[in-house]
């Protein structure tokens, strides 16, 4: 079974003509995707990126988006934190990397 649903984290409204999708995850079932859509914090680390983010749920029978306040608590999964730190480092240099890692 393929992963047909995705939840994406955006820095601005995805309806705008932009390219600032920070990260995303794919899910096999709509139920799994809805869990991540309703509570994105365990799946993504957005705290270092801004105070407000957009979460989008997309699949064959659903397309929803909502605006949420970014949680500044670090994610326990170090792999995601490292990934987000590398992306922040590419965008904002050493300061961005260090902020995500908490240095």
C-alpha cells in the first residue's frame, strides 16, 4: 500500500504563489495523516522557524489547511531536529543551525 496522504508544514499560506514548504511527511491512511495534521508538533520541529505556521493535509479525498502557532518545545526525535537544523543552517547560516539545535 502506497503513502497517498501528506501533511506539510509551511511558513506562509500555501495558497499563495510561494515555495516555502519547510517539511512534510507521507502517510498510508487518512487517519494517520489527520493525527499529524491535528497535532503537528511530534512530527515536525517548527519552533525555530517562526511564531505562526500553516499545516496542510492533502490526499485523494481531502485538502485542508490551517494556521497554527509554532510550538517552541524541542522534538524528542533527534533525527528530525538535526534535519531541521541543517535546513535552517542552509537558509540562515550558523545562527539558524545553532538556534534549532539549542546552542
